[in-house]
C-alpha cells in the first residue's frame, strides 16, 4: 500500500503525464524497453509508465516535454509582443501583487484572460494563473502568462532574478537576448 507522500507524488505525476500524447508515451516505453503497452488506453498507459519506468527516467522525460512547451510559449509570446494592446499591466501592480490582462482579441482569440502573478502565502514564491485550459486544466505556464511576464520584464516591473516561476536555462538565455538588462 503506497504511503500518503507516494500517493500525492503519483497524483502529480499522473497529471503531468496526462499532458502528453499517447504517442509520445508509447515512444518513451519503446525506448525504455517497456513492452506490452500497444493496446492500452491513455489512463492505463499512464499507470504502466508510473509502475514500470524508472522514476528518474520519467522525471527527465517530463522535464524535457515541459521545457519544450515553455519555449513554445516563449516563441508565441514574442510573436504576440509586437501588439502593444495585447497585455495590459494594471497600474497598481507591485512585485507582491501583480495583475495583468491578456486581451486575446488582438491575435484572433476570442477570450480575454486575466492573469495574476500574485504572492499568496510565501514571499519567495510568485504564483501565476491564467483562465485558459492549459493553465487551469493542465497546470502549464501558458503563452498568455509568458506574454505578461515578457511585458513585465520589458517595462521593468520585474527583475528576471526575482522570478520564481517556471524557468529553464534555454528560456533564461532567450529572454536575456531580448532584454539584456532584464
Ligand atoms: Zn493562458
């Protein structure tokens, strides 16, 4: 019987794995020599990966996918960044309570996203959320939040070194290439 910590780790892993396609999980299993998974439904496939793959391999696999998603968000946000109306940062935003609105109409999206970079219970952590499915349903740092982050750095509302949200060295280098004094 798994302990409470193991159960909660597994729930997190399940959620992160569920963001991946069946195809990429099948590829992972093939590379790692996990057999007999070809007819499994997505949920069963996720369970098989958790039960049979090496935890470090799973972490590496997930981190690589999440880093790719982050760079994809960055590329979209940079493209959108050309429109000044897209991201509006609320005038009373501070490092502790940072509010911005992403107006997707400018890029042909029909929704308006409200994004809070809000410090909830720990001054060392900045929490972020967006109303889109990638953020709410999948727990990802979506392109809308990335667009807000880039605008905040461009307007010097944030310093990059204060940022405690999702980051990779590739993303950091790309941001610094855009804003060398961020
Ligand atoms: Zn979003």
